[in-house]
């Protein structure tokens, strides 16, 4: 792993952000010499993607309230080198969730709790979140009942076992400039309420939602949201051949204006899928990925994309689990970097599994994108 600090402990449900040639990892549920526990979010691990060396940092904060509570399945997105974190679950037994927004300055490594003006969303975990035009877009999640506080087109479905909690498909927009939330009154073919889905900024005004878990189980439908018209559209498949199986806790990365990459996740049999998929957004079709090296068999992981000068993409995958969550075997700490090239779109070449000394380094960054 190089001569830097040792690697982060194995973990899943963590947060990851890529800024330039630095990958940042924090939070989640981690395993270290025993059962899983929630990681201290003051501890920030940064990886130099050119030297592939880890560095352990301790984030600063003005007050205790500025430090986000330890949790799992919070979501983050980067705007102007600041990572905004939202939601998460602090207790998987009582399903206590969060609705605060915390900002991590990636240059100073400093946490700050954002003082939100106006109404805040209800507490939730495992929502979908991405950055879009300088704002945070949040869709869905699992958490407290929000009936009576829903915008047009939004729904809440209660969990029969825990009726005060459930799934929603609410669409919310947070502005860091005004520090305020607003509901998005969407129309069109709305996705079912869900959590543990992926939400990916694909084109300039388009968001892609895939999969997740709902009251009905795991899902494999894909929807697009046009932010100009605020309209949902169901992706109508040109063929069902090789379309992804129902998945949750997977990742979806935007490789180009045409291609999406779906990696890992839990299938409908409660096992980690052995397949990953390339989705062609132009033809609404998919093909299975051929791995040159180890396949990305994991769930509740992170995957960040780094664009390269030759139109190739490095996909930096960290953590996750192959075992039942919260067991004494869950939580991976290996870093795997894949290279994708548009000339061979269904092939992912493993650069190396950096559990050991790397034999090669990923591409030089042109810019960093987080998915």
C-alpha cells in the first residue's frame, strides 16, 4: 500500500468523495478486531490516487454540534470542493435517523453543521443524493413517516413491522447558498418509494435513478428525472436480455454521456450479486461487464469515477461487504481500481487490488467526478 499510513479499517455504508487526485473516505460501519461499530466521522482517510497512499486525518470543528454523529448509510455529494453530508442511521435497532446537513471543507478538513433556514426534511437513511447545478438533489430513503408533508407526486409507504417508519419517493432540493430546502413538485411516471437505490447525475439536466429496496422487495426499474421540466420518465427497455437483476446497495457511475456502470449490490436472494452491468442510455439496453481481474462482488460500497485525458475512466471502488451486514465478518478494506475505455465498453480492466503493493498506478486525473 506504499509508505503512507495504514489502510482504513474494513467498513460498509460509508461516504466517499473524489476531489482532483484525492479520494476521501469516512464514516460507515467498520470492523476492527471484533463486531462492527459505527466509525467516528472526525476520522477522515485520504488517498492520493497517483501514489496510491493513504493518509489518516482528524477533521477540525468549531463546536461539538459541527461534528456529524456516527452513523451508517449517510449520503454525500461535492460542490466546489465541499462535501455535503445528509441523513444516515445512528441505531439500526430503533431505526433512529438523521436529517441534518454537515459540510466538510476538503481543503481544510473541517466539519461545520449547516444552519438550515425554514423547514427541514424528515429523518431518513439510505436516500439517493447527487449534486446538480450547485444544489443537492435528494430522492427517497427510509425513515420517519412524512404523510401530510408531501409535495405533488410524492408518496410514503409504511413498513408494516415498524409503522412509524417507511419508504418514500420524495424529491427535495437543498441550496448551499440560501441554506434552505424546497420540495420539487414532480410529474410524470414517478418511481415507487424506496431506499438503497442509486441516484446519478448523467447529463446536464438529467438524473438517473436505478433499483433499490421498497416494501415489495428489491427493484430493477430505471427512471430519469428532467430537472428543467421536473418530470419523471420510466426507461422503457429495448430488450430485457442482460438487463440488471433487482438490486439494492449497489453503485451507478456515469462513464460518459452514453454509458452507465452498475456495480455490485444485494440481489433478491439476499446475496451479493456476481454480475455488474453496462447500461447504454441511448438504446435503453444493458450488457454484462467482462472483468479482466477480480469482479466487483460487494454491496454497500463506494465507487468514484476519475476522468482521464485519453477518454478512459478509472473507477475507484472501496469497502463494502460480501457477508451479512453487522456480522463479525462484514466490512472490506480493500481498494480496487478498474480502468474503462470507450473502445471496449463492456470490459473493466483491474489495475490492481491494492490490498498489497501496487504494480501500476491509475490514470492521471483530468477532473474528478463522484457517483
